[in-house]
């Protein structure tokens, strides 16, 4: 039997397992690993930039969206991920948390796998990339696209685990391992 640490507040008394917490933290850290470089690129520090410096947009609003917007969105997504394994997440319906995490996690994991698939076929010589695409295959891409896969896979796993976790007491939603009991109706007539 695995040890489960109870992380209960006034909203929830459902124990959160160590594995569930680890997967959730992995998704949070992967989101921050994507967000933080975007924020420092927005400040003009181009360390770990995956493309050529010529590819940085010249227009200020495009740089704002590409760097500050994507960085802020990823940081907010990392914060929202904690709703999967922290008590404050019980403020939102489970279907919303699970649906958003499964959708986002599947998309991120497929994006990371797709790039790995493309890199494999370029590496074995089955595909000849255009000069623009070949220029974007810098060494930092070997960091960025696994981040997408790890972020997506851990987010999807955390969502699937939340979907199977028992409900908080007092919510009226039956636990998956319990049978619901129907209260007798006053309109039913007993013979």
C-alpha cells in the first residue's frame, strides 16, 4: 500500500499521493522551463534562443506577443496546473480541470513528438529540409521540444490521475469504488 500524504484544507480532505504530486510538479516545472526563457528573451537576452538572431521579429508588438505573451501564458498555465493536485483546485469543477489538462497535455506531447519525428528523419537522411528549416535546427531545439513532450505527458498523466481520484467528502459525487444508494422516494407506493 502506498503512503499518501493528506494535503487537506477546508475545501478538500482527499489525500494526494506522492506520485500524483510528483507528476504535477513535473508539469509545473516544465511549464516554467518554457516560460522563463521567453521572458528573458523579451528583455533582450537571447541565451538559449532556438533560432537564428535574424528570425527575431522587428516589430515591437510581434516581439511582445512572441516573448512576453507566450512567457506569461506559460507561467499562468504552470500556475493553473497546481489546481490538479492542490486543495484550491477544488474551487473549479473537476471536468473543467481534467478537460483543460488533457487537451493541453495531448497537444503539447504531440508537438514534442512531432518535432522528434521530424528530427529523426532529417538525421537519417530520409528528409532534406529547406534552408530556412535547416537554419532553425539549432542545438537548443534538442532542449525545447523534449520540454514540450515532458510538459504534455506529465500534464495528461496528472489529469488522468485526477479523473480517477475519489471526490472530496460532502460534494455529493460518489467515489468510483462505491455504489450509489438511492434514497426511497415518498411517491413510491409499497405493496
